[in-house]
């Protein structure tokens, strides 16, 4: 998940102070006050023992047992390591709450007393440290907090509660894996799907941000294999230099966004990797480019991907390459589709958040170009499932003060230095998820 700082500096500037008391008393707060010590102990345990995508075996097992203890019907191993917990409580809508479980291949440098010392060897083959650098540990602890609040208040809601622990969000594959393993056929299909994500935002920890409509982007990974005719670096006229061709492709790709895409439709093409050759005086016979491509709508995504293919082919023709040596463009499949928050549903939940937390603590935030595979849950049934993912700032007060007074940048999500104000995120996340579910599934006469 990418950092929110670049788009939120102005939007949240007014909130770089501590909160006043909430505008409305909250009947969940007393229970949360009692639960928080245990939830923070869970958070520290999860933080110290992260697991990589599709390897969340111990994490899933310990959380599954907690859900069983609360009275949920629990199924493990959904979509490899996912967990589905169901609590049926009479007739009513079905609400699905989701948390993601996976850590990242990052060596932690936060200095926390419970910092992760775990190591693992991901698909790259390089052994590395593992860290919850994206805050999924806060998501899980808040998720358990919400489960506890709802399990002890069955007289206040009516319907079916489906709570899922999702693997492999960082790969963009976990949600799809759960869906393909029967999430909507083996278990009650939700009318509403809700999740939250912590944010390295320039706003006090515990601020709730929401974005109606497109909130996060399509994420495509594209590889371009540029072919050429190699030879001696002293005799370039006897070759077809793939480095020159690949460089031309890199530069021309910038015009796909600047001259083909509408300036009112956000789009990004970034070349993140360029590899070619092995020696000073040898012209290689190939170069390899790796791109990340971001868009919102399906139409914009198609325009960008078609443009990449057109540029690669066109520059090869300009370079005089025969057709059999034209670049090969490969788009990784599956991709992470854009996240769309149903506008009316988002405003409905935001109204409840404002009543619960106060107007000064809930604000509309601009969309970002990061990706989140929570999008898959709505995309699997866009007519039947209303969904919303919202943000909770985790930025500690000391970081905000240093940013405001010294101009010191905030560490981003995925940074080895990201250490959120976990208590604020967990407390707010638990209350927001539970409160939203209670609002959507009121007991008869409630």
C-alpha cells in the first residue's frame, strides 16, 4: 500500500493538532477501554512475528482460535491461508469485515522493543528480514477488537456477520484467491464489505479519512523485453543497439500519459527497472524494462496498456528492426483492479463516523494511486455488494510536530522506520468497524 502524504498535505493541514473530545458519547468506549490492554498485547505479538504473503500460517491459526472463542463458526485455509468467521444472528443483511495479514520483506529499523527479528526467503531467493511495515498488524488487532465488541452485543444487531482474515494483500492476490476458493458460494455473500487501512498521513493519529468513488488505482506490472543485434561497442553500426531502443521507448512512454490520456483522468507510467549489458565495450542483444502502470477506470487502463504496446512497436520500426525482433510486452495477470467506494454507501458510513467520532476527526481525503486488492470483493459482484475501505491515520504526534516545525518528512508505509501510533489505530479501527456493522444491522425495534 502506497503512502498518502503527497496528496494529503493540504487536505489535512488543518488537523495537525490533537483532537478535542468527541462530539457524541459512545457506548462502545467503555468496553474498548477494558479490551485495549489485551488488544495491544496482541498487536505487539503480531508485530514481532510477521509472516510473508501466503505464509501467514501461525498468524491465521492464532487469530482463528480467538474467533472460535468468541462464538464464530470458523473455516481456515480459504484461499491458501485465509480465515472466514461467520456469526448468524437472525434475519437481516450480511456484513463482511476484512483485515489483511501479511508482512513485507523489510528489515525493521524502528527501534521498538517488540521490533520484528523474523527472517524469510521470498520468491526472489534473497533471505531478508520481515516486518509489518504496512500496518497490517494494526488491522488485525482492530479486527479482533471489533469482533469482541460485536460478539458481546448480539442483542443490538440482527443479520449475518462475516469476518475474513485475508492473505497476500501485498501481492494483490489474496482477495482473488479467497473468492476463487468459494468465499461467495461456500459462505454467506455480503451485502456490504468494509475494511480500513492505516495511513502515514499528515493528520493526528486516529483521524478517519474516506474517499467516495475511486479511492485506489488499477495496478499493472508490465515487462518489456527489448531485442536487438549485439556486437562490439567500437562498431555500433554493425549492431541494432537495444539500449538505445529501450531508452527511446522509456522517453516516448511519457507521452502516453501527457498526450494521450485526459489531464482530468489520473494516470501513471513509471519505468522502475532498466537492465541491459554486462561489459563496457559490448553492445548487448537485449534490454529489459519493468513498469508499474496506474489508472482508475477500465477504459483508462486499456488506453495506457495499448499505448505501451504501440510505443514499443513504433520505436522498433523506427530503429529498423525486423518484425521478428520487435519488443515483447507482457502484462502480469492477474492485476490489482482499482478500488471503488460506492459513493452513497461511503457517505452513509461517514455520517455514522462523524456522529461517533465528531466532525473534526472525520474528513474526505483525495484518491491515491496506490493499490489495494480489497477492490476484488466488490468487483466480484458490483450490483450486489456495496463496499468501502477507509483510512485511519497512524502518524504519532511527535512525527507530526517534527514535520510541522522542522520540515522533517514522515516515514511512508513500507518504510523500515514506519512505527504508527498503534493504540490510536487499533482503538479507532475496532470502534469504526463495530459501529458500522451495528448501524447496518440494527436489531428489530432498534
